[in-house]
C-alpha cells in the first residue's frame, strides 16, 4: 500500500478541467492507465456491484490490486483500498477531495447542503456552529429523553418472536422526534417519519427523475414537506427562545461573526442529520443485536457490566436508567459496539471527487476523477484484523487500538467530515443495551443466518427474527 508521504498532489496541465459540479464528466481516456473493468455494455458493473457489493469489491482487489477502476451507475470511478487510502482520502491534508461532488449524484435532490455535502471552509464554519447541539448540557437532555423512550418501548418486546429491524427503526424515528425535534409522539411525528423513509428509499432508486408514482417523486415530495415544516418551526423557535432539543439548538446557532445561521441552512442541516442519525443508528443497533444473539457469552459479559454500573433493577424490577455521567464506564459494551461497527459498518463505502490530480499506489489519478474508499473491505482485511469474520470485541482494548493503523477502523469517517453525531450514537446504543440486557436474553433459532442488504446502508432482508426472553 502507498504511504501518505507518497500522495502529494500533482501539478495540473493546461488540458485538465477544473470540476465545479459532480455532473461534469472526465475527459475520454483519462483513466486508460489504471487497471480495471468496464463491465457490460451500457450498464457497466452496476448489476454486479448491487447484487454483491462486498464480493465484487474483493474480486476487483484480488484481480487488479488495491487501486482499480470500475464503470457503474453511468460513469467511471477509481477505488483506493486500504488503511493508507482511508487516511489519504478522509484526512485530506492537501484538500484534494470533494465530499460534495462525491455524494452529489446520490443525495443532491434529497439532502442537498447537509454537512456531508459541503466542503472545506463552508463545512468548517457550519460544523462549528452546529456543534453546540452536541455539547454536554444538550447531550444530558437527550440522554434523559432516550432513557425514558427506550425503557417504555423495550418493556413491550419480551416473549414473542419479533422482527427487530422495523421495531428499532420505528423506535429510533420516535426518539428522534422527541430528542431531535422536541415534538411528542403522534400523528405529526408519524408524518415526519414517513417523509424521511420516503427520502431514504428515493436515494437508491435507479429512476433519478421525480416521475409520478415513483420512489423519487415520493422522496422529493417528502423533502418539500420537511422543508416547509422546518422553515416554519425555525422562525417559531427563534421567536420563542428555542429549547433543549437538537432542532432548537440548530435554530439558534450562530456563525463566527455572531449572526444567526440562515434559515435555509438550518433546515438543510436538520433534514440531513435526522436522516443520517436514524438510518445509521438503526443499522448499527441491528448489527449489534444480531452479533450478540450469535455470541451469547458476550451478552452475559455486557449484562454483568451494565448491572455493575447502573445498580441493577429498581423497586419495581425494571432496569435503572443509565446516567449520562456513567456512559464512559460501559467499556465492554462500547468495545462490543465497535466490533459490530467493524463487521457491519453502517456506511460501507464513501465517495469523493478529486479536485486536483494526485498520485497513489504508483498511479496518477487525474483531476475530476470520482474516487471511493471501501470501509467494509478494509474492516475485513486480515492484515489489520486476524480472523476478520470472528466477533471479538477484545480487538478494541487500548493496547490493540494503539498498535493498529489509525484508519483501519473508520465507521464514522474521519478528518474534517468525521460524523458530528458519533457520541450521540454511542449514547443511544449504550442506553438501549442498558434497558435490554438486564431484562432479556437475545435469542435466535439455531443456524439462523439472515441475508443482508449490503448497500447503501446494511439491513437484514427479513427484518431480523429474534426473541427477547425474559430473565
């Protein structure tokens, strides 16, 4: 693998164009020198990639090496595979890579101008303004809402077989309505939740125009509804002085010059972060439940840790809430969650676009090239992870983390675009475990191995059949 020291940007030539929008195409023949596969006529590798994205990526690396090109979704891209590649692209010391132009083809119609779709100084300024929502006092408020909301729903889950994925998805959406927006569960929250579901489904539909009766039309309509709702709410909350929920924090966020963030930016950021939070947390919580069900000895270890930290059940026999100040004490629980994020990362790959030519792995990558990194594949490479298919939270002891390449584990991204809500994700999953494991054992039928939709955000195709058996 190439090292970071070998990845300086290359001087441009007058013939090279300067991309300003993701729709601009590479010059013909610009990638002829890079090994790879054009796939079938017209469709390229699209069907192969969608049918088995992880198998396809591994095949390409084994055939062409850790730098390869592929034609899919209507154009060429170059994949850079390895921890060094993750560091190059995510840390982006030389400001080579545009996240906006990388994600644009997928998200531009539905989630434009969210934090993931802006770059450099604009991104830095908006991220600083929005970080107020993730400081200790707001986080304490969210933890209280999460504890009560999760306890109320988890108490209903015992006894009968259930599908976990739709249950945790609905719970996560309801929690978002409470903690993120500050509205009670009910019809209004249901309408907001449905708009988000429609937008996420539209993001992966092959029909990219909002034609009548298509998923894209439903997604675009969902966005229009949310833009109207959040516009009205932003003005109302500014007039009334805001609140402790995340949206109120965003609505009153100030820029570096002391001015309030423009309303349209507040709206775009809120819509994007709601989507990013509920879909990725739903995926990662489902992964952890599945892996704990397959590894019951780890259920026991986490249960003992949780009871030691919270004090066990209250006078009514219910698990005690997990105090915000105790989150850091659930060390084994965090390690198990990190291992689930390694095995089934909620964002399996990340696209970027090169704004400058650069060299990596012995190849010159020209300006304008769509570039991607494959997080899932790097999380399963034996050079970083011995026995990569084994669930082993002890990989995340401090000594092992220190000895490993810093960018071998990147479920939350890295660099300037590191997930702003990662601590919220840890908090929600720890509170979920603190309510689940003291009540129930998590059980699946022997030999059960559900198929997973691998992309764009992993989920079990059958919803994950589990039983929460009361202890």
